[in-house]
């Protein structure tokens, strides 16, 4: 047999080996991709479960502080207020935006973060990580939001009168129709924030108001806020 004959005999088995190798490689890659996707899904599920547990634990702890430790009636700088604030800021850092929305809804409904009857807010949110949260129409009058991250937050129609968002990051925030009368905006960044229809009053001193859009708000949608006592 000639060399050509031997080569012809080897072509088919060699081709089968190559095809088998490529098929096995593809199968391995596909299996690895499936395993990676499964592992990622399990990690995400574990993360979501951990956030749910953190949220439920926080709500339970806060309910205990309100019912058993009389958090609402506690004195400024009391141990129970310090504990409530620490737990609030900690859980806000740990959870995603949707759960932050739930936390803020709880705090607002419980009258813990805005000034009630002339008294200081029970929980101060200075330094809180609240970027991208939805605070549409929230009553944050007298709230302490100093140095808080509120970038891209939805604060449209919110009542921030007498609030303290000094040094807060409000870049890209939606403040359409918000009430900022007597709010402390010193050193706050409002770059690219939507201030259309916003009531700023005469105290925007020191705030960075550059590059802001000025969307108009229909007069019929303008909320009427009462000035806190």
C-alpha cells in the first residue's frame, strides 16, 4: 500500500476523534455554564433570603422598641433612640432599594423620622444610604438627613420643610413639587436634580444648584403642606 492509501485509511478515524473531542469540549462547556448559572442563582437566592431575614428582624426589633421600650416617648440622646438609629442605618446599608423603600414606609407610618408636635425626630437619618429610594409625597418635615445619600431618590411632592439635608447628596434626585421651605441645604449637592415646582424659600445658601432641570408642574397637582409646629 502506498502512503496515500495509508492516509486515506487514517482520515475517517482521525475525523471521528476530532469530532468526538469537539463534542466533548462543547458538552463540558455547556455543563460548566449550567453549573455557573445554577451557582449564581443559588447565590442570588441566598442573598435575597438574607435581606428578607434582615428586614424582618429589623421590623421585629423596632416593634419591640416601640411597644416595650416606648421609643416614641423616649428622650433625645436616650439609649433606646441610639439603638434604634444604629439598627436603622445598619439595615439600610445591607438591603436593596425595594427593601429600603419598605423600611422608609415603616418609619414614616410610625412617625419616627419627621418632626411631630414640635419635638425632634425620634430617628435621625444623617448619613443614611438612601440613593434611588422612593419617597414620593413623604412627610420628612424636620427630618435630619445631613450627609445622607439621596442621589436619584424620588422626593417629588415630599415635605422637607425645616428638614436638615445639609451636605446631602441629592444629585439627580426628583424634587418635583417638593416643599423645601426653611430646609438647611448648606453644602448639599443638587446637581441635575429636578427642582420644577419646588418651593425653595429663601434658604438655599451654600447648596450646589448647577445643571438642574426645571420641569414644570401642573398647578392642579401642587400639594399643600402645613408648616410643622
